[in-house]
C-alpha cells in the first residue's frame, strides 16, 4: 500500500503554493492554487494559450504534446501548463496573459479592451470656496455648483455636512453612487476607495478586496460560514426560522460575522481602514442572500419555494451590520428561483453567458447542484438536491477537502496511489477521491454498473494484485481499503453504502443536466462546452466524472474549469455598473425549471443512478 | 376704568368659539377662531365674498356698509362678515364658499377646479394569486405584475414581505411614494391613509391631520415647542449646539416630542391608528427644520449664516423619531437662506405667489420678521430681527396671547376699552394690545413721534378725562394704566421702555420692508397687496399697525390677512405633489437679501424708529 510523496509547487507572482502528486499537470496544479488558466483547446496542447515559465524544479513534458513554443522561449523555461507534468518541487511563473479571460478582465489592467472598470461607487475630490456675505449659498448648492449637477444628499449625510465641510476647510472627498452622496471623507486623507466582493456560500465564504478605481485585487480571504452550527444545509437553516421567526436575526448576525471576519483580515493585510470600503457585492444562493439581507426565508422552505425578490437589490452596509463604511452600498445579486440564486447569476456573468452563441452548460456541483443551460436566447436554470456526499458528509469516512483528506485516487500500472492533503496521515476521504475511487473501481471491474462492490471471490482473474488485496469482505458487502491504518491512525475505506450515496448525488446532478437538455431538445454533443464552477467542480477529474456518469459523454476537452465563477462575477460587478447591468439582463433571460415537477426528471434520475457501461 | 363684557361667538360647522368685544366685526371674530374668510375688497363691504349666516344672537350692521345681499338672503340671516359687528352672543354659519381660497382649495371638494389632491404617498389594494408549482415567481415579481410596473422595495420592506403576504393571504395594501414601496398594510384593514402637516415654529407647533386620498381635514392641534426650555429664540438654541454638539440630539428630541404630542392628540380625536399616518410635511424656519432633521445648525450661528440645504428634502419618519408609521415619508420644505426658511416658502405657496402678477409683499411678523417681495419674475426675501416684543417678551408686563392677556385696546368716545383673553382678570398685555395702545396714544397726543410718553402736565387740554386719568408719572417717565388692579390682582400698565422696545421691533420690520422695496425700485403704493401671515399678523389692527409705522402707508384694504400661511402651505404639499413642485419653483425664484449688509437697511431702520406724524 503505497502513499506517494507529493511535491510543492509555488506559483508566482501570487506566491500561492500547493502540494500535488507527481504526474499532475501544471494546469491542474494551478487550478488547485485558485489560478484558472486559458484553455480554449480544452487542455489538448494545441492552442498554446496556457504558457507558463518554470523557474526552477523538475517537470516533464508530455510525450504526446506537440511543442507550440519557439525554441528560444522553451530554452528560457516557458512551457504549456496543460502538457507539463510535475516531477518534483517547482517554482512557476504564470503571466497574466495566460489567465482565463474573466479573471484577466479584472485582474490585469494591460488587457486594455477587456478591462471594464466603472464602479458604482466612486469618490470626487472637492475644494470649495468658503461662504461669504456676498456668497451665502446653502452648503448643498455650493457643492452642486462645483460638481456641476444636482445631487441627492440623504439625511444621514446632511446631518453632519455643515460641520464636516467647515472642519475640513471646505476640502473633502465626496463618495457617491451616481447622484447619491454616500459619505464625505476628509480632503487630506488618501482617497483610495475600496470594495469587497463576497461569495457567500452555505458552507464557505470567500471575500476579495479590490481597489475600486483601478480594479486591482488587493487580497483574498475565506472562512467557514458562521451559520454552520445552525445546520449544515439551507433547509435546516430555513426550518430554524420557520420554527421561531426571531432566529432570523441570529442567523443574519452569524453570516454578517463571517463577512466581517473576512473584511477585517483583508483590511489588516492591505493596511487599509474600514472607512475606505464604500462598496460591497454579494453573491450567494437565494437562502443565504435573503438571510444576510434580513429577509424572511420561510417561504423558501415550502412549495413552491418562491424567493422574495428577483432583480438585484442595493442596500446600505449598515442594514447588514457590516464593519465597513456605514454608508457603503451593498449590491446583492439577482435571483432566478428559490434554489437558483445570485451565485448562479454571478457565475453566468463570469462565464460570459451573454457573449456566447452556441449551447453551453454551466454546472456548479455542491449540496445543491445548480445547472444553467444557455441555448439561443433562453437560459434554463435548475437546481437539484445532490445532498452533501460531494462534501464528504453521509460518507462513512468522508470529510471536507482539508488536511488529512484523501483527495485523489489513481491506479497506475495496476497499483492504486492516493494523495492526502497537507502531506499528513490519511484521516478520511473527500468528494474528489470518492469519484476517483469509484471510477477506478468501475474501470478495473471491482464494481458493477448497478453500484454493487463485488465480493473478493467474484473478481476477474486479471485483477491486479494490489487492487485485489484492497478489496475486503465487509459484513456481507465488500469495502475497498484506500489507506491502511497508519501508526496510531485508522484504515480509510470506501464502503458499499458510500457508493450508494455517490450514486444518489451524482444521479441527481446528471438527471438535472439531462432534463434541461431534453427540455431544450439538445443532446450532450450539441454542447459547445460544459463549464464546471465552484470549489468542488474545479478539482474533479473530468474523465472520472464522466466514467461515473456525473457528466454526460462528450469530448473531454469541452469540459472546462472556470474556477470560483460566483466570486469572479461578484468582483466584476464590484468594479463595473455595466457588469451589473449584464447580470440583470442574464437574470431576465433565465427561466426557472422546477425539476421536481418536470416529467423528464424522475425518469432521468432513475437512469442516472446506473453507472455507464 | 371700564372692562367691558365680551361675547361668545360660535362658528359652524367647525364649532369653534371665541370671546370678543362688542363692536368687533364678524370677520375679525372669525379670524380669531382661525377661520380666514375671503376679502378681496379688503373688508370694505363692497365685494360681498365674506357672506356668513347669523343663526341666533345679536349683531349690528355697519352703517356705512352698502348691503350687497338680496333681500331674501338678508331675511334668512345672511350678512357680510366684514360689515357686521358683534352686539351679543351669537351662532354664525360660515359656508365654505366664503373661506379664503387657499383654505378652500383643500378643505372643500366641491370647488372642483381648485381642489388639487394628488398625494405623494398613496395606497394600492392588491389581491394576488398565491404561488403554485406552475407559478413560482418571486414575491416582488408577483406584485409588480399586478401593479403593472417595476417597483422599488427598500430592504426594510423586503425583510417582512414574504411573511406579510402569506399571513394576509395575498391581500394587502401597498403604501407607496411613486415607485417606492413604503409599507404593506393588511388587506382587510381600512385603507384610509392619513397625513399630518406640521408648522414647526420656534415657539408654537401646529399640526393638521388630513385624509390623504380626499384632502379632508380631520383635525388641528397645537402645542408649545418643547425646545423652549433651551432658549426662547433660534440663536440661543443654535448657540447651545455650538457649545456642545451632543446637545443637538436633545433639541431634536424636544422638537420631535412636540410633533408626537400633536400627532397623538390628532389621532386620538380622529379615532385613527399611528400606522395609518404614512406622510408628513413640515414647514419651519431654517433652524427648526435643520434641528428636527438632525442636521447640525451651528453654521446658522456664524456669518454668513449659510443653511445646509436649499431644495426640500424627503426622509423617513423613523429618522426623525416620529410616532407614526415608521416608513412614513417626511417632506421638509425648501429653504432660501439662514433666516428665510421653509415656513416662508410654504407661506408663498399658500399665498399663491406664482399665480400673482403685480407686486405683492408677504410679511410674517414674529421674533424674526420674514418678508418676501414678489416683483415680476423675482422674489426678494429677507429676515429682520424684530426681537420678541411682539410676543410679549422684554415688555414689563408683556405676555403671550393667552388667558389673562389684554389683547385689544381701543378708545371709543374718549374712553379706553380693553379686551382680556378668556374673560379673566387682566394679567398682562400681549403684542396686539401693545400696538393698539401705542397707536391710540399717538392719536390722542399722549406720545410724541420720538416715542416719548408725555408727562401728565404736558397733555393737551382736549385730552379726554379717562385718558388723562390713566397717564401716571412713573419715576421720571410716565406710564399708561391699561387696567387698574383687580381684586387680588395687579395694575397693568404700559411703560416708557415698553414703547422703546416696540419702536425697535416695529422699526426692524418696517426697515426690512422699505429696504426690499427700495432694492426693487418700488414704492408702497406700487404694491397690489400686503399679505399678513402668521399667528400674530392676523390679530393686529391694520390701521393701528400703519399708525405706528409697522406697515407702510397704502390704502387700508390692500392689507390682507391670510392666516397661518405656513401651515396652509404644509397642508397643500401634503396632499399634492404638484404643490411641492410649486414650492420648489418658488424657492428657485427667490433671492436671499442679507439686510445686515444692505446699505439701505441701516438708514431705513433709523428712520423707521420715528413714529409717523
């Protein structure tokens, strides 16, 4: 039972580091580090877009990959990330030109035509003539004369306006959203205005700090959603409020606490003040969005799960209890349905759904799988209850993808290799390893298509000895040992009922995909691309996902990873009102499909429970 | 020393009652009762507009008044209020057709073309189809589909929206201001939406409850401004905040407390709930408006006294701490300058300044006299510090116009008669009596034009014995006894220094009038009318005000009383957005004249201190 050594790969200029198995492509390693590279050819080594430079360390070139780089560049260490595999420790530079376009659009300013920075909230520096007997105009009129148009001063700003103008000797920065004045900042302070883009997930919250004027990314931070103690999934949290409406506040504060923890960490790292944060965007599922806005989510727990609002809403940060400038505005993404929320719309924005012409499928695999199918002018959206198996829950030895989790299982030359996160003793397995293990078991005949693990004596004669050794009779069923008990540790195995959980989870996603395709009159091969979004989707192995039937059969290179698309869309909307308008239009084009009342879904679900031959 | 008996006059249908001296015209008695009648002829008995019906009681027809009524009507008790004098107790009906036009415009719905009811805040009754699996639209979309347009739901409304819709079984009243939803009221409750129009004076606060949909007036109530303990005039209150900024909150709460006391009384009387009050208008001087809105008034206490805002502002009632529907909107009137505030703009609106073509002067006499001169397209506005003499302050035995105050002094056939408010023993004198007494003293030679009360031995031989008896030597000066010491009471007299105070107060107003006329290149006779507004202005005797020089010499009938114009304007703006737009345009046309830097003012002030010959 081998456990191979994984190698540390450091990506520059971000400095992000990951540990990966030997043989992992640099493309996959970069994705693990949160860096999504351009792969228009699907990682086939033909387009030459995923160029990176290996500074030091060991890599091997894939034999099959035609070399698309000039010899001089190759000599300088330039490689194609898709075709270069890890062979040891390495330091790798990722030029901004190789980043996936939606990332590039925000993170780099040299892209020129692609950069779209026109934030909703901005600041104007003013230096006003003080009032005199000859010029006793009201303060507001004095400001409007210099700005050149009528402005809207809300009462909270008016309250302190006369004092602020005089204390700052008539030099101030006016923080505004269009014609609405949000706050005055002293004229001698640096006027750098900041924003935070939040991806508020049921489990994980991610925040990115951006300079609003330049679009520059100043930091990323994440934490667990503080609501977790109140229930693992959205339904348990909704139920909590349905039982006692006053618990909404408790849940709201828990979510706000997580947002505040992230904001504090981002500000500390960037050396900035909370007052400078004048705009926030927030993308999350419908339940998370409604709860954090203080909107009663009870109706999301009863048929037909109607959300409160559809268009995005814009509200003051003070309403949410955020520790940023109290006048900061918070843009909350538009929602399509009770389980197709702002995160899906944000993901469609990041994926550029409105700029694509051929059919494309966006899939965010999580406890709720959200699926959006672009077909002509229509966007069909659905959610499907995959359950928490992909996050390691309901799996006997399942765990989240953290230190100690087996995250990858691969059979090489008849031997099963596993990778454990953090180079620690194996403590359990996470969702990607679950998919990997089941796919390999199917490939090597350890599992039949109904999902039954064969008994050791049923194995074909050709079964490699390592695999044969790992299959153990287990109380009438069989189990597959992934890692033997380490010193002081436990054996990590995959059990029959774990496979059943995966069948349910995978079948739910696939049935959702098939039901939408059927409704649109499309087959899998009509899809230009399947875009995998979200933390989980970006770590699965495409061939394995297809092997277990999670993803439909279509050419491998059409399955693309687009990273945390929800977070990306939130960043785009933070620095550009045009991107917000795009998000709203995408929502308008979206049609919510209720799978539970879709006649095709139940049949597709039944069929998807059977593994492909 | 006679104190004549005053008679009770009851006006119907309002039921308001007042006590007045015999000989008082019904026009004046009605004004005392807060009922302003139409007097386009200036009360000369020629236009026939102030028709009232005397039901019972004694009145006498003025000999000089030509009878303008058909004999049949006269036989039924119809009289002209301007030409009919009180001779005993009486009950008088005032038909709505006799009310002053701005009053009529709101209070009666039969005026047709004059009634302008299109309130900013209104309610829509909705009965929505409940969501189903086939129709799982978001709640907001469901509402918008029935209303037929996009609506703006603020976060506070969204928060409770899903629960309110479901609890009320999808039947609700939507309270809205344009496209902005303010609140949801249960669908089975009466949907009568109410509003309160406030006139927030430095001393007195008046509130009127109106039905927003019909414009019907449901009650009037007034109280003293709770800020009085913090200083009599605006400057002392501003100074308080300048010394300690945290006192702004104390002053704000005191003002809000007065507004709340009035609202509570109005609601109790009308049998309505606070939740039904969804709109409020507020007209006051600049200091009062800024304080009640929580806007730092410090800059109003330093040259050049620049106000914070000019255009009217619209804010939530919750911001002001008003005990009405927390989502109610409060419209605060536009302001012209530091001492020409929303009450002046509101007064110009009530006076119809934008519908007049010939030069007109609006004067609101108070501690600050506010003067507005309409001349062509321009409106010149100024304020002048008259001081509190007209309100009884700084007068040795001065008092406000409440029970026990001598409010009227008249010499009839050589005998001085006084009227005491409330038919009580005289406890002091109020501003109108001060003007009356000084005017009578000038007429009968007891006072010279420099303002010196003659010594008893200087009196002309023709001085009537009653007046002669009342003039008493007083520590080197003289004093005029208005009322002898009653049993257990005190003597009420007018002293030399009281006359000096009146000269200062009257001179300040008159100098302001003259300075504005001079700037516009007009003489008094160019004025089509002088409109007297405010609580005080409506009780002064025009001939006496002219005798002491407070008002310029122009034909008597051109001086008109228009009642509490500020309160009237607030009512108009409460039930009509068109009236608000008129107020904003009037503000735009207004030019603030700083009298303290006006070269003509100082000279005019000096001249106005001398009583006319």
